[in-house]
C-alpha cells in the first residue's frame, strides 16, 4: 500500500506543479491511521497531509459535482467502486466530465476500523496487510486478524473493476472472486411477511434520521431534497411514529432505484449500522429479474431501468406469482 | 355492496388512484350503469397513472388507507402514449419492495381499466375490497399521529 501511496503522491505533485490540474481530490491524514477523510489539495505543500491506506473507503466521486464546476481541472483518485458512481453522475449531467482527470487507483478491499475495534483492539497505531492477514499494531501490542472479518461490509461482496480512467495506478492485481451479493436479500425474501416486517422494524427503529446515508450517496444528489421540506409530513425526525422511518427509507431507496451503483456508502456511514444495502439491493435484484441485468454506472450513456420500458414488461401482480403466500 | 358492509364488522378504507382518461371514466360508467362497488373506495383522480409518485401511495397508507389500488389505461392505450408503461415498472418495483419490507402484498394493487370497462371497474373494486377486508386493518404502514387525530 505504501508503494501505491508514493506513486499517487508523485502523480499528484506532478499534476499540480505542471499546472495540468487546479486541485487534486484524495484522502487526508487524521490523528490516527484510520480516521482519514476526503480532501481537496490545491498546492504541493498541502500534499503533506495526503494519505492512501487501508482505511480510504470513502467514495470521492460525489465531491466532483461541486469541484468539476470550479475553474481549472480537477484530478481525482477513484477506486473501482467509485468509478461507477462517477459514470452515473456524468450520465445525470451532475459532473462536467471534461473538467475531471480520473486516476484509477487500486483497491484490495478497505478495512473497517469499527470492526477492528469490535475485536477488542483499541488505540490502533498502524495496520499492515499481507494477503488475508491484517497485522494491527496498537498501544497494547501487535495482533493478527483475518482480513475478511474486518473489511468494510461493502467490500465483502465487491467484484467491481474500473469503468473509467484517464490513467491508472495499479501495482497489485486483485484476485478474482466469486461472491453472491444478493445472498442476504434472498434470505429475507424467503422469510414470511411477518418475519420481514419484524426484521425491518427492528432495523429501521434504530434510525436517528441523521441523514448521513442521504448526504453521502452519489445517487442522492438533488439540490433540494423532499426530506428537507417541513411540509412533507415526514420531517419531524422524532420517533413519535414509526411511519416516518418507513417513509424515509422507502422513498430514499426508491429514489435511487435504477441509479444506485451499489457503492455501499450508505451502509458504511450509518452510525446505527442499519444494513441499507439490503434495501438498495432488493431493487437491484428485482430490476435484474424483471427487466434484465443492469449495473448502474457501468457506462455514462443509455437509459436507466426506470426511465425506459418494453411493451411486454411484467405486470405488478405477476411479481408475486410463484412466491409462497 | 351490502355484502361487504353488512356481514363484516371491519370496513376497509380503500384509496383508488384513477387516471382521468380511462379508469376515472370507467368508474363513471360503472356508476351510470348502476353497477355497485363499495362506497369505501375513495377515488382520487390523477391526469395519468404515471402521475402517481410512490410517496402518494405511502401517504395514502399514512392517512389511514387499508389498501391502495392504482388504475390506468391499458398499456398501449395511454392518453399520453407511454405514461402507463413507466407506471407499470415503477409500481411493480414499489409493490415488490413494500412486500419485502413486510407489507402484505394484497394491500397494493394495480389494474388497467378502460373507459368502456365499467363492469370491470366494479369487479376489480369488489375483488380488491374483499381481499383487503380479509387482511384486516393496515397496521404496518400507519401513522399513530394521524390515527389519534381521527
Ligand atoms: S444508495 Fe448507497 S449504495 Fe446506492 S449509490 Fe447511494 S450510497 Fe451508494
Ligand atoms: S445514516 Fe443511518 S441513522 Fe442516519 S438517517 Fe441514514 S439510516 Fe438513519
């Protein structure tokens, strides 16, 4: 990872020094190795704070909505999953493609600091990864964890590859793998209505309506959001009725249906650990089943499933046919 | 009508979104042909079935509906040419999703009813009201605040 970071830094410097770009979007160091945050670097000096490590899970594409409208070009580092969001935003005319220089950067799966802490490790100072071993150095010594146990949930099922790049920095190939991202959704589908209702009630009742899932989502990029309308009847953000929670989550997920790239940011940022990806993936799975496989963000062209149709589309009542009562 | 309201104690509230050009006219025809359908079906006229935003469906449940049905022109016959094709996709996904969240699948329905199908309109409503009556009160997508105010 260090070698990749050095290479990225080198390119960022060259691009800024050569005046090819006015700014570089990347990740900035925090107080600890795991509290990195997205940042814009405009000078070579600022790059002192630049970092690319095992905790750079944040998707940088949404920042380009604003940045690509500024004067001068913007260079951005995009991981495989981030490039889908980028394409989708270009497709929706939210990003000015010609103002962005995309550097595709390798990703072997990012780590979840919360999952590491949940293993009872605190005061983490450094992390080293060799294959499936995660060597965590903390104030209390060194411990080795099994990588699949501590990667971000979104990385567990990721099979994405870069869909867009102007150049790439890939030093290590990611091994191919075969995972079913719909397994959890299928499990829920196999439950009874009562069980599903109970499951979602218990999950959604945790929601504190912080709106983090909405704010982070590259697909959720309306300038004015319905949830900010005090007259929407669902903006009380108080738990006086569970209806608000249901409404918020149904509308949030529906609004990104057909546009959600499954980047997994919503679940990553949720402070309440609500598995929001299981909502989005239901739509993705249904779209695949009903209208043919579709991956949002694979290209920046073409129509989305909800802005197109065929004359022989499935009828709503046939959706439930063959499903146990 | 008598059947539904007299035999069972529970009378569901049904919200029916009907498109102006086909289904609303179909409802009209049902009325003028003296076909009966339950009075607890509250019709909301919309310019096109495609006008129905998923939040309308949820709002209807919030405001006390026990079932929501959407009626529009038959696919291919949309007054605006293609509106109902989009409706069909949108509602197929929404209804499937609501069921995934545990909302009973018989609480939502979509039917194509033309202006000439007064009899179909009455039959569809009778059938839907029966299904929702069997299900009982909507308890999974309601707003306590609204209920209290009633
Ligand atoms: S809904 Fe979640 S997974 Fe989908 S695009 Fe938005 S943040 Fe990414
Ligand atoms: S991030 Fe989590 S807690 Fe916050 S609004 Fe979204 S689901 Fe609710």
